[in-house]
C-alpha cells in the first residue's frame, strides 16, 4: 500500500511540475498594454516634443498601482544619452486602470543630442517576479541646429563696417560742401 501511495504521489508531483511552466506562461501574459499613435518624430536639437501613450487593461479586473516609466536610447553608437536631461518627469504612478478601460499619459521631452533615438514607455506593477511590459518605439530623429559658419561671417564683417565708413565719409563730404 505504501508503494501505491508513493507512486501516486510521484505521479501528482510529475504532473504539477509539467504544468507549472504553462501556469507561469499564463500569468506572464500582460494584463495591460502600452499603446501610442505616433511612430516617428523629427525635431531640432533643443526643441520640445511630446509623446502620448495609452495604458489599456485587457482583463476583467481593474489594474492598480502600476508604474509607467519613460526610457530613451540612442540608435547611434557613441552617443551618450542621459534620460534626465530629456525629461524631468520620467515616471508616472497610476492609481488604477479600470477593467477593460484605459488611462491616457502625456510625456514632455526636450531633444538634447543630435542623432536617432528610441523613446518608449515601460510598465510594471512592481511585484517580485512580475512582468515589465514595454510599449512601441517612437523613433525620434534630432537634427543639429544650423549656425552661421565662418565663411558666411567674413564677408559680413568686412562689408558692414566698410559701408558704414563710406556713409560717414559721404555725410561729412555733404556737410562740408553745404558750408
């Protein structure tokens, strides 16, 4: 009898172990997702831009105590990104997302570096072993600001003073002639 009990117990443990990954996979399916309409943006360095995201619940229960976090990474090697320089508000704490409902979030940013960047929002409930859900990528192209180059300054630096000098000479000549 003890042998039958041991075999039955071994069978139950084997079934439990075989179905555990499936149960974990079911729990790993996100109960919320991050959406956005915009896929690309172009801005000049130093310019402001914004990102609007929607946090949507996909289940029958409200989702509470979620944290949405803004992330920025460079697609160009060698370009350093300090996300705090791009946005002062990088985390938003959501009280609750209604069952099958949504919450709109807006993120304000400033382009700090020139190049190509990915901006995205990650979402978590902070539970140990919980999932992190990332939203779609917003690919931002930041152009360098055009500035006057030395070749364009030299003619101006010569012509403007020369024109002023010529004007002063002409006015002086006319004054002397009228006397």
